């Protein structure tokens, strides 16, 4: 059961081979057994989850179920969830029970999915290893001495360790794709604006995008069907016709045959993503995956993203700038942490924020405050925004020559817990391949494609043009039909 | 040597929308604390702003109104930016405002002064959200925060430093106040804080570059505006004359002491770290929208003033008084409609004179006047046909104000106030007066003007005040000359 | 341009984050490492390139002016650190 696809689970629930309450219990028991070690969840509330499961069963009994009705889903603790603690991995919100639901939570609720719990994450989604969480690091289920990636490390771990059939996550610079790669699961960051940000605690508003994590492209497509869609409460939410992301999963590429379903697909391979910094084990797995795509009929096209080397510097100006402002609301006045002792108002602010935020969050607030401050704005913030456009234009050029861009999701497999905590710059560079898609607003996904050093998973990064999620998912699905990397699960958790 | 005072105003006009600038909470005044502060207004984690088209539309109306209905001062694309600072009544830790690209660039407001008109130039007007309120009553040594006002849409109207006295500043503030009510974008209620002024004041020797300015914050009455500027200007001049220097500062006006003092909370060097709000895309105003707003605009004060001067022969000053509010012009135009253009001058005198004084005394708006325009027109008609003298008319007006009768004619009848304009009757009375006061007649003929007035007084007395004074004058002159 | 200690303290104050002398020195080193990384970007020629502040080149969607929210302050204030009579309490505000 725990390795079943969402489609299979959905069918089993619809056929009443299993109830939602039973299914939810299976996962709650697994969490009970394994979470102490893995630390994937911050909040689990069996009573609430089982009540939702009971409602889902009633709905199924009435014959009113949707595809995800009764399926337990773990939510990154960045999504405000009414009546649930919503901590964002921070001491600042350790006592914050959200009075409202995020759009995404509402959509899953309307679909009849069960809230399985709230997953651990880097504090305010700032991190690439899940080590900045106030609730302690999440372990990589493939080897617990290693990080699961971040910031959606808890969601990635939960799916990889089969503590949840599926999970939600968010991605500002790679926070869905990098942990998906490091834990051997499939994750998708949609085009900016496809998933409403309402109720998703903001890190960097112009980059943040919610998306799903699952065991396969097919699972991810089913989840995206629920998450995507217009929301009038988010001014950057796109008014588009609803899409069915699962409909064309099996359809061969235009003009291709079932035998070579990706005949005609042009895969852009950017030379900049295969140079210095890419570890050889990851390089080999990516090379093998590209060869597999060629067998499926796809063609490689050499492309260049000449400015992609500037993406990390630009990102570490833009994201902290927006974050420094987004996090100003955490002031100890209306919710969340307030320092127990202070002299006056100014002291209350300074102590509250100093004690409530962890080191990485404070570091980024300071960077952001600096780059926006008088005399530095043009040299840093405005400059970074111009560089951002150069990076976006690189993709416009690239997509004239290819249909998707592929490369490694992360330059290395998972690293050891503690290995990069004292060196922020090294940590930041682990998102070097994923950040450009955030800057450009493009959809990107990571698909498991083998193993590298220490038998740790490697992820293949796929970037598509705006709104090409359905095509990307189909490309990944055809690959997953031909391979079984996505079916591998870490031995220690079964 | 003389000093010149240089003043620019920043006016915050609360826009009269039903809902807030970026949320669906009500803007109504007077709710219990925080009852109108929704999730967006209190900045819960994860909430997002969505801009109110009603606020944008009101800004467009203002832009057209200050630019002769020409849209070249309206930015087709403007940007919402974040102004970052910490304050308990600012829930997000930033205020959404417009910085580099405001929705309105430029425009003019013309003000009417005793000695003529003056044009004040606007730098810009931009949309922003209001902050909440800190209540300083003592809550065990703490302050209470009410966020009902947080997020209310404001139009910040920034003038050039074009004013040279507190009187000009007040005239400008009044003109803007009248305009925003005229075009129905702000209720103008100053007690409730719907219309607030900040004054930038500096002094210099004429012809020299601008001096260092100090900004007086939050002046919520025209009287305080006047007092605060007068005090501040005097203080700056004295400081400079004593060899001191002026430092840029933000100051508060204390109405009790009549003095200004620097704000302690603003001692920090300002560094608002403005940047475009990533939650809000560029605000685009289409030509169709502008055309629609243009179509809905009424005749504006300036145009009305010009028309009154041209068609009714009113002085600029008189026309200026009438056009201080739209309601006043409606009242006045009603009267002229009934009595004809020739009566405009008398109507204007009554509206700006006795009526305005009575309204002011009883603290009423013209719309609430106990004497409606038709009644006052009836009264003016009796002045024009010489039934009533000025003095009698005032008596009738007072009686109407008190509600003693609904028409002038009824009161004239009731009080027997008909003026004697029958020249035969008046000639007889004048003859009697001349006969009875030979001494005065003699003095007058000897060149003493005063004696003439005494004779008029006698004649008026003989008619028990009902004689037409102009006529008596004329008859008397003729007879004494003869 | 490396940050000096005074700048670190100034931005910490602007950001309302208390920072001790020792922390300031450590933070200064870390920030300077990060700005070393960022420095690479500053050498790039971006003449004539318009800043990109959003991931979309779209225009703002506006909302009708209508009241859609109702009073929920008791719920919202249930998570507040200190409330009295419907007001959020903070240390005395001095203007």
C-alpha cells in the first residue's frame, strides 16, 4: 500500500477496498514509528486527521468523491492551516495556530484530501539542507547522516520514506526540486502564478511558488490538478483556463509513435550546467538519463544559458531584499513570539526578532536590508533586477531551439549534516542550477534518475517554457514508464 | 531685512471607498477597535494585497480635476512600492505607497486671496494605505493599537513649495478640501482624520536658495495649520537671527501650547528602503478608463469661478467664496435660476454674507440650511422690487431662519414690514421734516453734511423705519436744493 | 565594497535585530563572504536592460470596491501576545 501510486490509492478508495480512515491510520502509524528519527513532521494531530478521513469516507459513500478524496497529504508548514500550528520552521511562529486556510489548503480540503500533518522545513524556507529549522534538521531517509535538502526537506523526506503518499512544498530558489533530487522523488515548481500564494508564508514574493511532491510524475500531475488555479486573493495569480495535467500524460510527443514516444522532442542541454562544480557521479547519472531520453526518441540540442552563472549572486540580492521586508511583520505585536523581557518598544522589537529568528534568517534579513538601503539600492537591488532580466532572456533564446532544458538538479548528491552549516556561500551554491527558473518564473521539475556517491539519489532537472507543465509532466512520465528509479525506496524505512 | 516664508503642503485625503485599499474590509469610521481589521489589514502571515479599483478611479478623478480635464498628468503605468519602517500601527512593517512612479504627476490648484488669485503647482499625487492608530491612554504603561484605519486608501497630494504665508497655505488647503469633496472622492471630515495636512516650512532671504525645511506633521484643522506655520516660521526666523541653524526635522504641533516640537520617534535617520512591491504588478490605466472618468466629471470650481465672473459680473473674490463647496454653488445657482442673471450679484451677497454667517454660527452645512434656496430667492425678490429695505430683509431672514414662516411674503404681511416707496407719501413726510427742523436745514445749506444725515434719520423715524431710504435721500436732496 | 562594523550595526538597527559586539564581528565576516559572491554580478554590463521586478510582464488586476470581510477580531486576537479591550498592547509608543 505505501508504495502505491495516487491513482491506485484513489481507485482502492473508490472501490472501498480500503477506507480513508484505514489509509490515514497506516501513515499515522508510520509517522509515529519513524518520525522520531527522521524529523520530517513538525505537527501531527491524529484526531484531526482521522476526523477528516471520516468525512472523506462519508463523501465516498455518497458517491461524491474526487480523485484525491480520502488521500492523506502532508503539507509543508509554510501553508497556513486553520486550527493547525503553522510554524514556518521558526521559533517566531512556534505558537501560531493559523486562523485561516491558505488557498492551497482550501483546494485540498475541497477535493476531500486528508491533512496528514505539517512538515518540517528550513526556517522561513531559507536553506538548502533543512538544518535551519527551529525544530532541528530532517534526516535523509536514504542515509540519516545526510541532509534531505531544503527548504522542503520535511515534505521530501515524508514522501521518500513513505510517511505520506504525497506532500505540498514551495520553491523560491529550488526548495522543491533540490530536496526532491536529494531524496529520490519527483517534485514540480510550476510557472510563477499558477499556484496561488495566498496563505503561503512569504519568503521572496516574486520568486515563491507552491508545488507538489510525489513519488512519480503521474502523482505530481494529480496533485497539481488540485493546487493550480486562479485565486482572486493573490494579485499575481494568473487568470487562465483550468488545465487537466493528467489527461495527456500517456500521449506520445506530437508525431511520435508509442514505441518511441518522445520522437521529435528537442532537449536543450546547457553547457553551463555541466562544467566546473558538477560532481562526476551526478554527471554520469544525468548523462545516462539523457541517453535514455534519446532511446525514447528525443534529440539533444546543445544550448547556452550564458548568464546562468550570475543567477546565484542576483538571487542572493533579490530574495533577501524581498525577505527583509516580508519578515518585518514578525514584530511581536499581533501574533507569534514576543520576547519575555524588554525595556521599551524598540527593545521589544529588537529582542523579539533577535530571539525569534534563527541565524540564517537574520543573516538574510541583514543582507536584504543592506541592499535596499540608501546609497546601495542601485548598485545591488536594481543591478540584480537587470541581471534577472538577462537570465530570463537566456531562456527565451534557448526555447527557440528546444522544447525542454535538462541538466542536473543539484551539483552533488546529498551532503552530510553539518558539512556546510558554517559556510553559507557553499550552501548557497547548491541551488546554482535551480535558481534560474525562479528568476525567470519558469516551471521546473526534478525527476529521480539514478544514484551517485554513497548510494544517494540523483535528480534530473527539467525546465520547460511558461505554462508547459502538462508537457513536462508527460516527458517525465514517459521516462518513468521506461525506468524504475522513481520506484526505488530507501530500505531502512520499509 | 525681510524674511520670506516658503511652504509646501502634503495633504492626505482619505478616499471615500466602501472597502480598503488592498482588502475587502469596511472603511466606515467608528467601529469598535479592530473590528474592521481583516486578515490582510493585520498582516497575518501569508496574506496578500489586492488593489481596489474604486480608489484608483478616485485618483483619476483628482488628476483630471487638477489638470483642466486633461489626462497628460496621469501615469498610464504606475508602481506600488513598499516603504519600510517599524511602528506598532504599521502591521506589515511597511506601508504600500507609490514612490518613483506615482499615478498623478503635476497639476495646479488656484487659490483666491483677498488681493487676487494665485496658482499653486502640484508635484504629484499618489495612492497609499493609511496606518492604524496608537492610543496613548494608559494601559498599565502600555499603548493600545487599533488597526481599523490600517489599509484605508489615501491620496497623498504633494504641492510645490509655492506658498509664502500661512494664509496662502490655508487658502490652498481649503481649495483642495473643497475640490476633493466637489469631485466626491473624500468626505473631508477633518475631525475624523479624513483630511490631514503636513506642512513643510522653511525661511530665507528673498532671492536666496531655499532654506532647510522642517515638516510639521498631522495638522487636522485649518486653524492649527495657520497657527503651526506662523509659530514655526517665527521660530525659524528667530533661530537664524540669533545665529543658529535650522536642522531638517519632523515636528509636531501642540495645539495647547501653540508650539511645535521635534518628534522623538523620528530621530532615527530615515531609510525607508523603498522598492517595488513584488506582490503587486504595475498599475495600468487604460485610455478607455480615463475617458469614462472624464465623462463623469462635473464642472469644476475653477471653471465655475470663471463662468460666474464672466456671466454674472461677480468679482473673482465673490466667485471664489461661492465655489468653496459644490453644495454652495448648487444653492446659488438655484436662486439665480429663479430670479435671473441680473439678480446674481444680490444672490451672491446673501449666500456669502448673511446665509454663510448664520450657517457658521449654528455650525450647519448649506445642505442643512433651515432657509432653502427657494425661500431666500423669495426674499431677494422683495429686496429687488423695493418692498424691503436691507434692514427689513435681515429681519425677515432671521424670522425665516427661526422657522416663523415659510415665505418672505407671508412674513412681510405678518409683520407689516412693507417698505414705503410711494413717492407722494414720502414727499409729504419730507416736507414735514424740513418744516420741523429749520436748524438742520440751515446747517446743511451752510455746508455741513452731517445735518443731512440727521434729516434722513428724522424722515425714517417718521415712516417708522419703513421708508425706502434711497428714495428719501433723493427727495430730500431735491427739496433742499430747490 | 566590504561592510565595516558600523554598517553592520546600522543595518541591524534598521532591521530591528539586536546584535552584540561579538555577533556583529562574526556577522560582518559572513556578510562580506556573501557580498564577495554577489560582487561578481556587479561587473556585468546591464546598460539598457530594464529591471525585472516580477516574474510576469503583466498588469495589475484590480478588485471591485466592495466590502467582503466581516469582523473576526476575537479569532485573530486569540493568537496575539497581549490584548486588552480589543486593542493590541505594546510598550508605550512615544511620538
